[in-house]
């Protein structure tokens, strides 16, 4: 067996699974205990010294969750990781671990909607100010930095219009100035982009998406250095307490078994479908990082291994009702939000609340497609018949 912790097959199938400790069971046990007991007072005293690294109380350490933490850290090529009850909980903990009252944050434009709320309005309650900058040109990020900027928050690419940031240019700039960088790497999954190798300090994911991959768990992860994770654990993780339960952690471990198969299938089908859509006469524009027509194609090819399973399409529709007709005619794409599961989805922009800042920045004739694990030929024929209805 290859024991290299960076070998993908080893990470997904074996890393962190100490089978000697549980009857050589192939599948990891779900340890539902909220607390753990000791043989003596002295043992308790010793364990309490390292409450966050050994079984003591499940909010701090749970053995099933611990297996998952080791796998996530290895996948993101970082020293340690934490798992949270949702992607948003992970993002909030990561951001709050960096900022304090009086600080300033620079965030890329059009991040995930609740990240936008966190940085633009929630943090303002605590005296943290922010600037949102168009990250397609890194100079805009640099120009937004002030004397009190402590954090640059990235999402490359974002999950609706797929603008990228030149990650290395930004992290080099930030490291020189002692500014921390966080990236939401959900779109790429740990497989299609490795931000720690591009010197990003903290990597976050909505594990609800590719990491779990079966549309049956909401979860989030943070991966970083031992130092940052220990501090986050002793502060945000323990005090806010938005931990994942052992059942859900087990489902994530199971989901990870097929991460490589799922991400590669979803990615290659999405590339094929994006190229097919681009030449269709009823299509105005396809937004996808690794299409040659993308002005950031070269950067995408440099930073990412391949495009992910999400793409957006603007249709040559005359009205919102034509967009509705297109979506309602699709038979294989479920009309839904979220993504990263086995099933293909369509998210119509015209269904979003017109008042939200997000939808006001996006055209009504756009839909976001998530390409799942189905036969791509079947998905193409479905799109073909729905486009004929326009
Ligand atoms: C879904 C999503 C989130 C939020 O994650 P939850 O697990 O829903 O809390 C954050 N970022 C991106 C890019 C997402 O797609």
C-alpha cells in the first residue's frame, strides 16, 4: 500500500482510518458519544491538557470527525482542517478568525450570497469595514487595500459567472504586507485547484457540494496550517460550536470514496456540454472557465486542472416566460439551487428575488446549469429539445 499521504487513492480509501482500533472494520465507525470517560483522575487531567486533539467532549473532538479532518487536510495539502455544520459556518469561522473591530476586508465581487451578507453587513455590526473589488484584474484588489486591511477574500472562480483571480499575484502581494488570504474553493473541489500550493493561507469549502456529493448533507470545511487551525478551534469552533454530527461526518467520508470519479465525470461532461451549447443558434453566450472563448482561459488553464461541473448560459429568449418555458421543458435537469450532487440541475436567474443584490447583477435570460453524473449525451438531447421550444 502506498503510504504517501498525498497519494489521492490512499487519502480517499485509507488515510486516518485506524482499523486496528475498531475490529478491522472496513467502514469507519460512527462514534455517537457526546463525551468520553477516563480510567483515572490523572488520565482525565492529562487528556484535558489537549482537549482539542483527543476524545474528551465531542464539540471539541469526535473520532469519526477526526478521520474526515485528516482526509480534508491531505486533500488540500495543508497541515490540519476543521469540519463545520455548513459551508457558511466554515466561511464565517474562517473570516472571524482573522478580523477584529476596526479592521478592513477586501472581497472579490459577486462572492457566494451569504458570504456577501457576512462581509458587507454582518461584520459591520462589529466595526469591520469592507470593499468589494473586481478581481479579474488584480490591480483592483491592490487598489482597494488600505492600511487597516487584514484580509483578502477570494472565490476563484465564483459559482455563477466564473470570473477568476490571478491567485499567485494576489497571495504574493498579501504575504509581503502581512495580509491573510482566504479562498472559497468549492467550485474546483480539492482536485481541480490546489490553493495552498498557490500560497493561499486558508481554504474553505461548502462540503455540501462536491466533497459530500450526494445532496444529502449540509457541511463545510476549513483547511490551513496547524497554527491557524488550533487558534480557530480554541476560538470560533469551540465558542460558536457549529460542529458537524458524527452521522453526517460518516456520510462525508463515504462521499469522498468516489470524489475523483464524480469530479472527473461532472467536469468532463460540463466541458462537453459547454462546447455544444456555445455553437447552438439559440444561445447568446456560455460562461465557463475552460472555454477558449473565455477571456480568462489562459489563467484558468494555468491555475486549474479542469473546469468544474457548473456553467451559465444566456439564451436568445424574448421574454421571461420564454425562459420559464425552456426550464419547464427540461426533463433531466431538476429546477433547484445548490449543486455538486449526482443529479443535474437548472437554476433560472428569473426565479430569484429581483431585490437581492445578486440577481440585480445578473441577466434575466441566464440560467446556471449543474452537470451531474448522468450520461452527457442524454443531457445534450434534453437541452436540445428544450431549446427548440424557444
Ligand atoms: C453552497 C455554497 C456555499 C455555502 O455552503 P452551505 O454548505 O450551503 O452553507 C458557499 N460557497 C459556495 C461557492 C457555494 O456554492
